[in-house]
């Protein structure tokens, strides 16, 4: 017999259970400070719904309201999880519906999940997968690249998430787990971090975000070379980033020696405001690692 399941918004007192539930199922651990930062001290409106049975948290579904550079309001789903023993019982869908109802002005819903999350959003929620995002790895001496990059005319304006100074301060300076560094100047910079894989114990340098003209190939090359050199000076032999195949960045970092790897995430979407139906076209998007909450 199915036990009674109770849904409500998370409280600070739930945090120890949220940590236990998350860390029991993922190698990449989160702590109590993460949940305080993400759901109770965020500069962006954020809500987390929990499913409980006899006061035990058995599932969670977060939603963060963000803005795109085209004016659209996005509800980005984060920290989606149902305990293994309670999966397949409709709890994930109930969590999603309870959470999404909280915001009344959302134009689109999106998520950057792993394979299991992608399947759950497709089958359980009817969201559409726009594409796969392969991680790009660099293992050679990119700073020795001498290839001349030339611009090939104007490119279309890509859709990306807004990172104003207030959001950047919260996202990078106040992050409870990772320490980020800024490479470059106030007008052209990259945000990088060091990540230690909890399973292999190998350290990686991640280029998680950058700010410059995303259609200027020469500028992109100069900035990424500077970020790569910064990370290599810290003794990091492997560097990762994201680049979608239709972007100038993809061409640039391929010329620097980056290769695609099997590590992947997906981008899933549901358009609520038909004004933005063009966002179903993956080639209209520019995404970076920092857009996902785990980087």
C-alpha cells in the first residue's frame, strides 16, 4: 500500500535531510551551506519543494527564476531527486507540478540534467530535449598554438542567461563549495575554478564562464589562452569547458586542442509563452558550465 506523501516548500530545518538524500546518491557532494546559499540566500527568486513520508524527505525539486538576454523569464529546474526506493510512483511529477505553480510569470522552463534527469523530464513532464552538451577536454600545450583565427562576418545573436554584477557576486564570490578566480580585465574576462574528482581524485581546471564578444574569434582565442595559462601555472594538466558546436567558441577551442569526451549533459526545455517558441531551436543558444548548478 502506498503511504501518504506530503508536499511542501522546504524549510531550513530540512537541510540536514536534504544533504543526506543528495549525498547518498551522488559522488559530487553538497553540504548544508550549499542549500542555504541556493535556496535561502539567493539573489534570484528560488523555491525548493520537498516530498515527505512520516517527516522523512524522500524527494526534492528546485526552481530558480532567471532572465535571458532576450527578455524571457526562465524557470530553471535544479536539484531534482527522488530517493531510489520511491521512484516510479509519480512523485517526481507531483514535485514538479507543485513547484512550477509557485511562479506565475515564467515564459519557459528548462533544465541541464544528466541522462537519468533527461529521461525523467521527457517521460514524466513532457519537456523536449534540445541537444546534448559534451564536455570539452584539453590535455596538450594549447598556449603553443599559432593558428591565426579570422572572423568570417557577423554571426547571429545567441540567447544566453543574464549575469549582471549582483548575480556574478552571488554565483561566484559567495559560492559555498567552490573557489572561483577571474582571469582578464573588467571588460573581457573568464571565470575559472579547480575541481577534484571525488572518485578518481584527479584535479581539473574548469573554465566555467566568460564575458567578451562571443562572435569575435580572435578575442575568444586570446581570452581562452589566458585562462588556460592561468590554470596550467597551478599545475593542472587537464582543463575542461563547454562549447556548443554552432558557436564561434567551439571553432576556437577546437583549434586550441580541445576534444569532446563522453561526459555529457543535456538541455531540456518547455516553452510556456509561445512568443519564445524559437527557443526550441538549439542553434539559438549559448550555454556555459556556470549555467548548471553543479559547476
